[in-house]
């Protein structure tokens, strides 16, 4: 019902507290991110087609794989076996450079633990990307890797590939058997010889001349950003210290970092999981970034779903008026609101407030006979208005006091004659409280939102307005 507060559409349940809400979303988002990352890693490995190479021959063919930059594609290891990639993937690239005899990953710094901790304070490594074999478009995409991007390192050993198909599932209750999808198959690492997967954070990117390409100051140099030298890129990355400590104490040890031969990137929008998780964790930790400091007390019960009457978040509620009168930076409940170019003329101003029995503009009362002379025919005579609405001016009547100020002649302004319901939504958006605009397509929701944003921008020029949308198209 309209009088009951519903919770956010997460897990179809209500939340006990703000901490409970954050903790549930933290766990849920972490699981969702892990599943999406696993799917991307599996897709790249399949496209790269790892295979076992012996004596310079690959895939059982009769001809050696030739490297046009000199020699065969890969020299044999001591045991005569090596892993090579017979395919390619847009989001994956083989680590290292055989042409320049550069290893794919090299640990360059492991800082001792801080007092009270047992894991290294920082683990820094260097990755080498060779883009000699990449097309210009693909090399450009890999060249756009910058600071704070998340990459994933994969160790693939073709000698450990079982080559078995994915297991079957189903077959019960008359269902047809089918293969388990690779992204959900727990035997995928054995089938493709995946030994380890680790994440890293890019700190800086350098070219063959040692120029730090991730330095933002290059944009402001005379002549613009210089062209990168060569096809090699050296990435200094930060590894996970906790995972590094776990690898050192158990399992294969730190030697596992010498086996990484594949690096995987993801699209920027999909790869922001780290920032989201760190933000949620910061809100849970309390302090200046606490959720209780970020969200007003009157909004918290509405978001969590245990607030009872949702009208307490409306600008008309006594609780909201008391909150606004005591909070610095908010409009006073009795203050005039700057509607800017919302109204086309005085007649539109009066019609926008049903129940208005007294309209005063610039200190003069406007009667019905004055409406004809007050109407404007051109934009040059149009004005902007600051409006104050006085409730309970009589039985079901309101008093409207408006102050006009000049309308810029070169400014087109709003050309929509908003209805009283839309003006009420604009009034709510300019007042303290929560405003939700709901309606079918074509009812002017976007126009109302744009007008609210424009009025807020002109009313509070020293403050910032955050606009969040589901997509870039909606924001545009």
C-alpha cells in the first residue's frame, strides 16, 4: 500500500540495519563479480587454445610454427615440452617476449610486513607485453591499459591438460543429458591445464624507451602526448600481499609466479568491482565515510524497509520540515523556491497551484482581470520566478507569492507548459526530502527531471549535484 515502506529490491527481503544491508550486498556483489570474472577467464582460455608443442611442431602438423621475427615460435624446455597458444583472444595476451628474451613476470619488490601484520605490506612485479603480433586495432586497445586497471594472470600448462570433455548433467526424470557449461565446470582447470589465477593492479605503464605512459602530465606537454616507442610494454603491477603470503607458505611456493604465461583484461565497466567493494567496505568501517553520515536519518528507514509511513520522507511532512529547519544548507520550509524558467507566464503560474485564491507577483496582487495584460507573447517579455507557497491560507486555499527577475534575451529556456502535477513534482524536487517520479512513457518524466536539475543548479551554484543513471544514453 502507499502507507507502507517497502525495502530495496535486493534478495526480496527487508534489512535489519544499515550494516546488515551493506554486508549482504557486499557478499552478493563479491559472488557476482567472482562468477563474471570466472566466465571471462574461461572464455579467453578457450579462445587462446593452449596446446602442447614438441620439437618445434604444434598440434600434430607437419610444418613447424614459424616466428617471422626470427626462429620458431618457442624454444623447447629442458624436458622437450612447452605450452603455446594456437588461437587468439581480444581480451587475452601471452606474457613475455621470445623475440627479446623477456620473461613474462618478474618479482621486483616484496616489502616486509607492518607491525602487527603477518603478510607483506606490498608486493610489486613487472609484466612484459609483446604486441609485435597484434593488429593495430588490438595493439591500440592493449595500449590503453592505464593506472589502477585490474588484470588477471593465468598459468596454463599444456602438459597437464586432460583433454576430457565437460561432464554430463541431467538424465533424471526423463531429462536429456547435456554438457555442463565450461564456466560452471569445476573440472575446467584440469581439462585445460590451468594451474593458477591471480589478480593484479596496474601502477604504471612504460614503453621501450622507459617513458611512463600512464603519467597524466604527458597530456599537457608541448606537442601533446608523445608516441610510444616500440611494441613492448612494461607494466608495474601490485599483487595481492595476502595471496602472496599464502602461496609462499603453502602449495608450490612463490615459484608459481614464474609460471604465469597469460594476462587477461576486462572492459572498464565490468572491471570496476574492486572500487565498488572497497567503497562498501569503507561504508561498513564507520568513521567519516560511514553510511549513517552519508544518508540522512529520515531516509534510512525508507531504504531499509522498516520505516512504516513513507510520507515522512515527503517535503510536506512535519518531520521533514523540522529536519530542514535544523539542518544547515537546506531550504527552510517557509523559504521561496527558485523555479527559474518553469513558468511560461503569470497565467501558467496561477494554474500550476490548484487552490490558489491569492496570487501576489512583485508585491502586487494579480486578479483575473489582470491576467490578460500579464500574459506574454514573446520570450523577450518572459520572466523567471521565485515562488513561495503559503499553505492553510484558508479552507483548502493557498497563497502564492512570486518574485520575478529578468529572463536573458539570448536564452531560449523551457518551452514546455508543465501541468500542475508536474509542477508539484518540480516543487518536491527543489524541497528537502525524497522525490520519486513514476509514470508511463510519454508523461514527461524526463522533462520534469531535467527541469529539477536545471533549477537546482541555478539555485545552489556553490553546491554539487550528483546524477546517477543506468546507462550513458539515459544520462545524455
